[in-house]
């Protein structure tokens, strides 16, 4: 059995990136950054509040459903995908006594099964020296009133390491990122402040001392994609101080 050597080997062919959760927040910022770098971006989410920009193709579907994902994968040329960013997530709050079984199941369906399905179905389209980035959370190490979300993100961290081991022979890097507190629609819903106002608020958990913007986190994710040539199976903090994890 032959295996591909893991090297950093950019080429002149069109580079395609697949980004989930791209309707807003970190996913949208990553899609915009990748487009600006010349990637052809396939953005996936349940809905998109804004029209797509040049170089970005928006696809509305549920990543927990295999059939529409398969149809989408079939429309993509083999050996053409360079990047997968799994950013889609839901975040129910509460202890296990407060999160009902359906909320628990949906959290794992989106955060874990969605990551699994998108990665599994697009993997045959990846060329050697490609990369997968799974957006995780420091909540994976335990967080008050986030039982379902924390448990699902812990599963994604473990999945990331397994994928890194399994797909190293194909020269595919798989890493996880853990952003600091970030101004996203999810945080807006939790804190009751507009996203535009959140970045002015202090956060003791970040390097800057302020809530991070989605674009700041996206720049960190791009760094992992473009520059971490020989890193796989890593858990990379993005603007996050190491006091909780």
C-alpha cells in the first residue's frame, strides 16, 4: 500500500474549500477570508441572511441529512477540495436536568454527526496535502450549564485526533481550533447584546482582553490552514488564554 508524503505543496490548480455554518459568525468570516485568498468556497448552512460574494457558492441544507449532502458531493470534482472547515454548531444551555432529550440529540446531530458526515463524504474529494479544521470550544473541558454542548465538543476533539491518525497516510492534516469568546449570533443570543456591540465588551478569557470578532478568529483559522504544514491532530487556541482548559 502506497501512502502520500505529508508536505506543503501548493499548486496552481483552483483550490476549493468547504465551510459549514457559513451563514454567519465564524463560518461566514472564514468563507470570506478563503474567498479573498483565491479559494472557490462552497458555503453550507440552513439559511443565508445575505447574498453570496464573488467566489462563494451558498448551499442551504441540513448537514445532519446524508442524502442532500451526497448530492452536493457528487457535484464537486474529484481531487479538487483542499480545505474543509467544520464550523456549524448549536449550543443548548442547561444541565442534564434542564436539556431535554430532543435538544441533546439535536446538539450531537449537528455538532458531532454533522462534522462526521461532511468530513466522511468530502474526504474522497480531497487531494493530498489538504486540511480539515474542526471548530471546537474550551467548553469541551467542562463548563457550567453547558452539558450537551460541552459533551458534543469533547467528542469533536477526540474525533479530530482519530481523523488525524487515520488520514495521515493520505497526507491530510486534521486539526481543531478553540476560539476565545467571540462575537457571533450565538453569543448575541446568550448575552442579549448586538454582535456589533459585543467586541467592545471585556473578556478575561482572551489574549486581547476583549471579546474577539469573528474575523479575528477567521484569521487564526486561516493561519492553521495555510501555515501549519506539518501539524496534525493539534488543538490550537485562537485568541484564548489557557486558564480554563
